[in-house]
C-alpha cells in the first residue's frame, strides 16, 4: 500500500504476468494431447488464443478471493473447492447432458461449461460454435475483474 499504484495497476500487474504462464500450461497440455492422438491442426493455435479470456476469468476469481479472504481461506477455497466446482460444472469429467435438469441449468448459468464448449467448438473446426459461449466467458471475466478491483480498493482504504 506504500506504492503509488492504483488498484487497477496492482490488478493488471498481477494479471498480465500470469497470462503467459497459463498459455504455457495450455501449450504443454495440447502437446500431451497430441502425443495421445490429437490431430495437429491450426485450430490448436486458435484454442490456445481462446485460453486467454478463460485465464483472465480464473485470475480475476483468484484476485477476488484473495481480496475477500485471508491467506488460509483463499488457499482452501481457490485451490481445492474452486478447482473441483469448476471441473464438475464444466463438463470435463462427464457430459452435462447426462445430469440434465437443474444441474444443467446451473452449469449453463456459470462460465465454466461455456469455456469448455468454446474450446471444443474451435478444436472441431466449428468457429461459429464459439458463440454465445465466448460472450459468457468475456462477461464473467469483466465482471469478476471489476469486482476484484473494487474489493481491493475497499480493502486498501480500510487499511
């Protein structure tokens, strides 16, 4: 709090360096998928680019949790709980259609399944299939980033 950084500066200073890390993780995962049989196409590059808004969503969510919670709480919630909840609600472990009903409705109100559907569409050469999913991801990313900045600013003013 002693630097002349604004909350936006702090958030961007934290967010921007993490984006290359998330891209590197994505490249490693796609390299492993290629070894396991994924066909090499230019769509992998597009999928890697589409990881950026998804990464921003998770970074903003982590920043928000970090601003609202203490270190121990943020680690537990953002680490184990967020990872498992987003995995369950994204359809990466099982098809959301199998659950149907209320579970499916809740999943599609959140950004996680939209992120997965967007990546699946781009990998299957269905560029129009990224819509409306990209709007959900971008919308949640923007809202979470604004919330993180606002909460951080409030915490800064308290101290």
